[in-house]
C-alpha cells in the first residue's frame, strides 16, 4: 500500500514541478473559448505576451451577429488562461457595447461598435452621451466600477494656468516649461515652480527626459556651456553636472536609450553621450569617427554631416508590415499596441491583431505627440491631454500660451 501512495505522491509532485517550469518560462500563448450572454454565443480568442516585462492580454470577441470587439488587459494574472469571466452586453439600434468582466473583477475597458465600426467608450461618450450614461448606471447597479467612468474633472488654477491634479497618475510627474525653468505637476498636489535661469528662454530646445531625470542645458551661458541641470521631478531636487570642456549652445538632443542622452554639437561637429545618473559625458563622434545612430532596433554609424545639415532623431521600432498597411497614418509605438492618427482621429491597433483598429477619440490640432508607458500625450489648441486605457481622454492643463508656443513644452516622468 505504501508503494502506490509513494508513486502517487511522486506523480503529483512532478506535475506541480512541470507546471512551475512551464509558468516560469512561458512568455506567450494563445487560447480559444466561449462565453454566453443573453443566449448569444461569443467566441473568445485570447492572446498573451510578455513585452518589456509587462503582461499583455489581447482579446478578439465575435458573435453570431457578426459583431467584433477588440480590447487589451495589462494585468499580471500569473500567466493564467481564460481570464475573461463573463460579458455584460448592451445594444440599441446600430450601437452595441460590451463590458468584459475579468477574474476577480479588476476594472477593464468598455468597447463598443457604432455602424459596424469599433469605437471606444470615450468616443461614444462624445456622440451618444445620454445612452452611454444609462449603460454606466446599469453597470454601477450591478456592482462594477471603473475610474474612466468618473466624468468629472476637478479644476484648479496657478498664475495663468488651469490644471487638473486628479487626472495625473499616481506614478507620474509632469514638467512644464515656463521660460526660466519648469512647473512640476503631480497628482493631487499644488504646482511647484523650479526656477533654473536668470534670463527668460522662450523656446525649450535644449532639454530632454532620461527615464526619471530631466536634463536641462544652462541657457544663461550665452555662446557655450559647461553646465547641465539635472532635475529630479519626484524629489523636487536639482543638481548640477559640470563639464570639463565647453559645448556650443548650437546643439540639440537626438534621443535617449538605456538611461543615456545623445547630443549633437553642430558648431564643433561632435556627438556626446551623457549618463545623468553617473554625471558622465563622453565624446563618441566627430568628423573623423562620424556619429552613432539608433534606428529603433540597432545601432549604426552615420556621417556626422547628416546631423548637421538637418535635425535627425533616433527612430522607433515599428514593423514594416504595419508601416505599409497604415502608410497614410502617423504611427506612435506603445507596449503591445501602436497608436494611429489620421484626419483628427486617433485609433490603436494591437500587436496580436494588427489588421484591426479601434477608434479611440477625435480631436483637432494635435501636436507635440508622445507615448510613454502606453499612455498617449499631446497638445491641442491651449490644452495638454493624456489618453490612457484606465481613464480615457483627460485634460492635464490649459494655458493660452500653448496656442503660440507648444514645442517641447512638457515631459512626463514615470516612477517604476
């Protein structure tokens, strides 16, 4: 009797060891299953990937009415499968929406269709506000909550700026150029004014964010500089980085990578690599050794005159298939998704389903567009906005100055 029990114990142990090994090394999987709501069968295709350390679930749902919905979940479920527990489904005329109910009821994004076009909750709120509010009321009665459904934006003012402190994430700080330094905006906090210069500098053309450190070249030094300010947005501290040799003010940053910034000195025809954490600067290019360039995938050596004749910046990794398919769109890369912009409309396409796109919102006069931690930031007219999966489209700050001077006015630092 003892031998069968021992054997059974070994089999159970081996099973759990196998499961642990699979869980440890698996980085992607695909699974299909069904969910039924109101006698309608939904086919669920679930794709899982680990991208840049983040767990990304991408879904495609379809039913017998030929309605198709796509959404993504950025949550760590310890690589579980079938994390979609059930579906809440709403219809009216040519509009339909689903609210995916995840395991343990973590908040997810409501996705919709209007005239057989996939659209977001944010977009439909602009077009069908009364109906959407009825849907939200029903979801609330059923016990579901989501930060994106809180439609109020608390407004505060500081000098000539209106800002929305509750719309800023817990782990982010905005830096906003104010000609003699920056304003720092954090969640539920007053604006902090960090003055760096004695003389006003209208254009912010010599600063760059490296991870969570803002590098700002000392513009009080008129022709050449040998000092860079290091601003730490989360601690509100400023340090100085003193250089051994002077660099021309006729310089510009071409990009960042792995905690370092790269600067081109046009006048002296040199390229520099700056490591703010170590307070180190190294010359890595000149007319004899040329310049180093990163295209989003790999490094290459290019003629330094390419950077002198025209401002040239590091590239972003976007697949050639995606570039070809969406050739008429502006493309901005996120984590597991790409944002697509055309004719005042903003879409996204997931890596798992690149042939499908979802209309997120429409807005005109978009400029200074950036993506950080999968959130989309941009300026429209006199307002700085952010779009996130968790909260939809939200204003961050407004000022009349943005109508006239928007270039490189803001950056967003994230705490990992």
